[in-house]
C-alpha cells in the first residue's frame, strides 16, 4: 500500500506570512497545470506499475480554488490512474472561504472523507493582519457547512506565536476550536522566512517571546489532552483512531508518491522531489518521463538518519529493536555520542529500548534534529 499526494499550487491571494510556492488562481494557468499533473501521473503510473493506495491527500495552496469540474477531472486523471482502496483516508485541505456547496459536492462524489481546515485563529484583527480572507464567524460557518454536507472527519489548523498574541487570547482560540468538536487539531508556531511580507514589516509588531511561545505550546497540549485528544506527533492531536493516516506514513518512513511542484516521493528505497517552481515543474512534466528530475542517489547513512528524525516526531518515539531490524543499526548505539548531551539537557529520554523526545524536547525539536540528522 502507498499514499498519494497531489499538490494544488494556487490560492485566491497570498497570506502575509506564507512562503509556499503558490500563485494566484488564474484559469489559463490552472488548465496548463492540470494538464502537467495528468502527464506526470501518466508517466509515474507507467514507471511504477499497478499500485494500491490507502491514503490520498490533496494539499496546497488551496485545492478548492479549482472549480468543481476541474477537481473532478483532476481526481479522475491523477489518483484515478492508481487503485485507491474504497476504505482509503482521502483528505482535502481547504480555507474556510474556499468551501462552496459545489466543491463539497465534488469532493464527496470523489470519495473524500476528511477535511483539513485552515482556521489559524478566531481573532478577526489577527486574521486581517495575517492576510487571511475569512473571519472567525465565516470559519465556523464553513465548518458547519462541511458537517452538513456529511464530512465526518475534520481537522482544524491553529497558529500561535502571532503578533501581540497573549496566553489568554490563545486559550480562547483553543476553547473556541474545541467547542466545534473536530476529530483532529494541528498547532503551528508562526515562523517568518525573510521573503514574506510580514517579515519585512516585523518591526511594527511585538511577537511573543520564546518562553511565552513554549508556554502556549505546553498549555495547548494540556488543554487538548483534557478534552480527549492524544498528542501523537509534535504538532498533531487526535481523538482516538483519528490520527492522520497519510501523514503517519511520512513519519513512519512509508512509501508514497507525490504529484505537483515540490512534491516528494519515496518508493522502493528511492527518494524523489519535483522542481519547486511551477514553470519548471510544468516544463519537466512535458517531457513525459518520471521521475521528473533525477532521483537522489540512495545513501544508507542519510536513510538511517532521516528515518530516526522522522520517527522521533511521533510521541511514541523510536523503538530501537524495531529500528535495528529495519535499518540494520541500533540507534541507541549509533547515536551514543549525540544522545548523551541531549539527555543531559533534558531534551530526550531513553526508556529501555524506546527513545523519545521529552516534553521540553518537543518544543525544541529542531535543536534535537539538528544534532541527529
Ligand atoms: S492559503 Fe495557505 S498556501 Fe495559500 S497563501 Fe495562505 S498560507 Fe499560503
């Protein structure tokens, strides 16, 4: 079984904190892009042969900026080239203002059963500042509209560390999200790359300090646990059995094929990544071959380190015996030198055969990963 990821690199407009390679939706560009996706999927299907998928993820960008019929055509031409299990988890990312009755109908007709909704915050002032195109009440309306259309598995994205945000405001955001009773919640700290608009204007705002952000993260984990959500990954919390199966596949170093600019694939030990820029991607897809660019040469050293860092993202951490069986090295021995200072700093714990991030290590995971990658 594999997972399929399809990227839609269009949005209605760019948010002020976003550095993803997305473009404003435009009919002719979308038509060209859909054609490129079809060609990539055709070439990939020829190359890998018959494959069965049990997860499908439509991400972006904002997939619902496409019209319903474009979405239908895309789903027939890309995942449609593979065998998608009727029990597959099929997720679509959406922004509240992008969800229309037509889109919800097209998604239901294509068998989508999970929605990942980018709410970010319920503070209308912050939503405007971030350049989001919805307000808090619009977000709640979109949520209930999806429920009314029969979507029974919904994930909400929230952001903390926003300009001027205080713990009390963050607590209110969490409470309002929990009142909706979603199956899954993802929490992200705002990070600003130097290329984004909000970075250039950062001097005009006061951002929560690192210790305030840490407090927001820990308080959220506690509030979500009390409400019945288990933290299963650094940023992800789910009701029992509602973990995102597609994303788990990435962290468990499983196999997947990704379509579209910047999309990654991991198949039969090979790792592939498509060109990140849209024009370059469209040109590469026009060659009719797959992979679109040369695969990264297989490197056992990199495979081991990548798999270890991915596994450590999960709350269950890394089982040394299972890891040794799969990758041929015991990570507790392999990383002996690196682990000693990390454990002394309280960032990781070793419990028998199990290596995990500590709660402190979860907030400072990038420091741990930098030492282990
Ligand atoms: S909707 Fe998402 S992908 Fe699109 S510009 Fe905003 S943050 Fe970026």
